[in-house]
C-alpha cells in the first residue's frame, strides 16, 4: 500500500467516524452556535483591538469603563457556551431521529444546570449559593455539556420510540401529547442528574464539571520546559479543542503559571545583564511561545486553514465561512471557524489541527536552541495582536521571520485536507441542488 492509498484509507476511516449519529449531532449542534461565536468574536475584537493607544483613546472619549458593554456581550456568548451547546446538541440529536428536539433540549439544559457546582467562592472567601458560575457554564463545562446532551437524547429517544410512559388518546392535541411523552424521560434524566450531583457532592465534595476538569488537569502537572513537554502542551490544546473542549483554557489553567514563571526567570537574566540567546540557563517554553508562535489565527493555527481555503475552496459553504472567519482570524479569534466549519469532531481536520501547531512549536524551539530566536522575557503582547506583528514586537525581525515560516508551513500542511473537505462540501451541495 503506497502513501496515497494509506492517506485515502485514513480519510475513509475518518469519514465513517464522522457519520456516527452522535458525531453528526455534535457537528450540527456546534454549527448552530455560529451566530453566538461570530457576534461574540466581533464585540471582543472591538474591545481588544491591538492598536497602540486604542484603550486610552476610547477611555478618553467614553470613560474608563467604555468596554464593559462589549465584554458583557462576550460574557453572554462565549461565557455561556456550554449552556448553548447542551441545548443545540440535544436538539439536533433528537431532531435527526424525527422526534421533538426542543423538548429534549429543555430537559438537557435542566440536567446540565443540576450537575453544575451549587455555589461559588468569592475572592474574600464568601460562599454564594443559588448562582450559575460562568466558569463552568462556559468553555470549561463543554465536555460535561456534550455528555449530558448525549445521555439525555438517548434516554428521550428510547422512551418515546418504545412508548415508555403516559400514552394519550388520539383525540388529544399533538402539543399535549409531546408534553406528556416527555414526563418519563424527564423523570429518568433528572433522577440520573440528581444521583450524579449527590455522588460528586457527598462522596468527593465536588461537581461533575469540576471532576472532569480535574481529571484532565492531573496528567498535565508533570509537563516542563522541554521539547517533548512543549509538544504535549501544544498538541493537547488542539486535541481538546477538536473534541469540543476549550483546550487553551483547560491546559492553560495548569501550565500558564509555570510558563509565566519561566518568562520571569528569563527576565531576571536580562536584568542581570545576561543575554538569553544561546544561554543554557534561559527557559525556552514560555507563555509567549504558547500564545503567539503556535497560535497564528488561534489554536490549531487556523489562519493557515483560512489561507489554504482561499487558495483551493470552490464550495459555497467553505468559501462563505472563510470570508466570515478571516477578520477574526487575523486577530487570533478562531471560534467562528472552530464551531462554524466546524473543526470540532471533524475527522478530516483532526491530523492537521494537531500537527500544524506541534510543527510550529518544534521550529520555534529549534530556532531558540540555534540562537536565531531569543527566548522571551517578561514583555508580552495582547493575544489579539496579528501574526508577524506580534513576532516583530516580541523578538524583532527574527520573531517575524519565524512566524512567517510557521504560517507558511501551516498552509502547506492544511492544503490537501482542505481540498478533500471542499470536495465533500461540493458533493453535498450538488446533492442538495439535485433534490431541489
């Protein structure tokens, strides 16, 4: 079997994976989140526009809290993304089965809220109950939302299809019938959610989202300033994001304090009058490497995907989404492409989404080992700073060159996968046009 046959076989396996009911529902559900992520991205971009003096200019015109309404939009979109996802995914799964998706979505939302932490602890130690924490209603709770949506959908479909529950006479209006059909699956779902809450709370003094979050965090504790450790950090961010979890948030919650400490250690060397380039005492894996050099366009370096799409895409779906995602992508906001294409649970894009940032990290790491690129000190740039400009600000022309090399490599790697994805989209569009 030659390389092309192996590649085609791999794509065939990924295509079969993409046809699994649960995966189809997840992909369709994430597409439904597109209005939230695109609008949230635009408001966030305005609030964090990386122009020198932008915040000072706007503060002088509108007051120091000028961006508060913009961040409120971000809080009402990205910060409750798990709530949106649990509704959308349950709705799509059940609707694809020909049943009442809206009722199932409501049950899933209630079950998700049940398993959330029952209280939050403020900075002064005060415990507040009867609130929903955005920490777990947002990106950190997405994996829990997906699990809740799937289990709720399976229970609902099983009960309704097997007529388990209260059956109404044929003369009863359809809306009433559907409401009573949901009683039994609703009772089962809420009972299961209550059991999960009780086990987590009384046995482990935690909650389901926190437990899952901790389970992901623990393996990351041993990561360190090495080529292998950095590759794992970068690769794991992409793996989790592909699986619907905000990888940079999850991984960053554990490793960012270590990476920031590395940059501060480097700054101490600079303050002592020592150079960082070629210095064996300098730390190579810092917060700037993680945030800037391996995330051109966002996690997975999806700016390379966008450029590759401009080069080869012919399908209406891919070309229109590429145009919408371009401006946010230039400022490293890639939720529109992640959830709109989607990249999430897209078998065709799994390999490049992981390979591209890992390859970029290896190039960056080797450039620092060779002394071409200097390790980073305490200076950072806003995460919305466009590629090349960010590298120029951090490490001069060498930083810009490395970012350009990484970006060019990302386009090359994404290109064959984007071609295959575009072909699939063209086939789907042709089928839809023939049916119409």
